[in-house]
């Protein structure tokens, strides 16, 4: 790392690049709880774990079932998640939308760019 550089500079540069992404036309923004739910869904998807609405409701950190249902509805309307059918028509699997995966791809590029900028 160059003179007057700190490890935190990489993270702060990433935040700056990620904020610039928010200014581009894309999906509607999420509130902080929706953002946490999205990260949970993304981790499950990345690990190829099936995640149903019921599985999410078992996570007490996301609040009451009614609040969670409202957030999931909002996130579907904003285009972040989709509910896929399962073999049981009463159960829905929660997955990231293609647009949400593209958003994470863009964030990954921001992270890579921030680390490259630290080397230069």
C-alpha cells in the first residue's frame, strides 16, 4: 500500500463505488430490513439451499410473520425476489430475481475495482 493508505481505504472506496451504482437506473431501493432479508436470501441461494417463506418466518431477526410477509411482498413488487412453486402448492420457494443477481454482480465489480485501486 502506498503512503498514507489504510486498509479501511479499500472499504471506503467500495462504499463510494456502490453508492454510485445506486444512482443508476435499476431496481427500486430497499429499506434496511429488506436489505438484510435480501442478503439472507442471497447467501442461501449461493449455497444452493432451498428457502421457503416458512423458513424465512422462522428467522426471528426479521420480525413478526406479518411484517416479513409485507417485506417479501414489497421486495417482489420492487423486482428483487421471486416466489417459485414447489412440489407442495402451499409452499413457495424464495429466490433472488435475475435483476438482483445482476446487482450483486455489479457490487462484486465495485469491490474488485476498489481493491485494484488500492494496489495502484
